[in-house]
């Protein structure tokens, strides 16, 4: 089927939107998908488990890694009155949080501008982070909501080990969320990433929380932990092709990880236009939730 001039203009706009800030892409994803609802429901289960395990009089503390401007801010701010620390590399996202902190007088919230890889991949840096940024007090929850995309899978274990040794309180949890690593469904985010990153860069998604669960269970350090994983289905759709493409670029990790050439971006955009837009197909994401509970004597929720 031939494309009209209007279609061509849409495709050109879809290519250009790849330069959008990540925080702006995330706003679109949050508004037009049920991803944040899904994460919020699971997060509430984790918080409920922690509340049951800890005295009601104890103020809880949390560290949110790489998700500082997301809607989970509201849940975390109200549930963790003992201190909520929002760590992010994108200054624009932190500016949104800082304005909200001032406007709503949420003095228990602290915004921290830094790269979590530099902090958590080093035991010494993690210890310094605890002392200087977390006020020397360990936390009851660490959230890694879509942030592990920006750490190599073979670096996850030292990140979790440093969190376990330096940051997590005796009764605590880590909640991580990621796109599922494998899918044969061409209408999923996983298939799109594996197809195009594989075609142009020889990359496939090796960030598998199910496999990581098995790896952690083999480590003596996590022998006493409850390590749970579950896969959920999320759907995204919006009646605006440019906004639709903004999410495609976010999923394909452009430009922060993969710098697709112009001709490659044209091919990707035309594929999405024909496969999704003309057929009015939603983009589906199968996403994994990993919860690691520490010091919980009963079965935690997942």
C-alpha cells in the first residue's frame, strides 16, 4: 500500500520525536498504559508485607532508584515517612520532584542526582552513599522500577550484593520491574527490541529476572532471602502516532544506549506505522516483577 504525503509527514515526525527527553517519554507511557497501575499494585503488596513484618510505630524508609518522577512517588512518600530518597541521573526529572517537594512540603523526600551504577557497583561507594546521602540509616525498601535496563545484566549481582550488605535494613525488600526477556509475539515490546537491536547491533535482551532469581538463590549471601518473581501483561495505546513512536524509541533504548542511524530509524518508524498504526494495534509489554524479601518470617506477597 502506497503512503500519502500525510502519512510521510507522520513518519518524519515519528523519527524526530526520538530526541524527546526520557522523562517526557515516561510521562506518555504512564498516561496511556497501565504500567504504573501494575507497578503500583505490586508495590502496595510489598509495602503491605513490610507493614506486617515491622512495628506500626516504626517509620519506614525507602530508596527509589531511577524512577524519581513517576506516579509511585505518591505511594512512596506517604508510606515512608522515615525518609524517601529519589536517586536519578536525569536532572530534569529531579527538578520536577524538587518543585513538588517545595510546593507540597514533603520534607521527608530527598532528590539525589547521580548514576546508580557508579554508586552500587562499588562496595566502598555504596558505603559512602549510605553515610552521606541516606543519613547513615539503612532503608526498608529499594525500588528498581525499569532502572535495571541501564545496568548490564552481569552487573546485577554486585548491585544486589552491595544493597544487601550496605543499604538494606534487617527487615526489608527490593522490588525490581523489567520487560520480559523473551517473546515470539511481534506486537510486544520484547519482540521489537530483540528484532531491531538484534538486526542493527547484534544485541538481544539478556536482562532476564527469572534467570536472575535462580542466580541469587545459588548465592550463599541470599540463602535466607525470599526471592519471588511473577510476569504481568501491560498494554499501551494512544491516538497520536508521534506519542506512539516516542514510546518505541524509549523501548529501543534510543539514543542513550543504541544510536540508530537515520536510515535505520526510518525503517523502524515505517514498520511501526504499518504494523501497529494502520492496524490500530496496541503495544503489549509482558513485564516481570522480582521481589527479594529480607528478614521476613512469613510468605511475602508478590
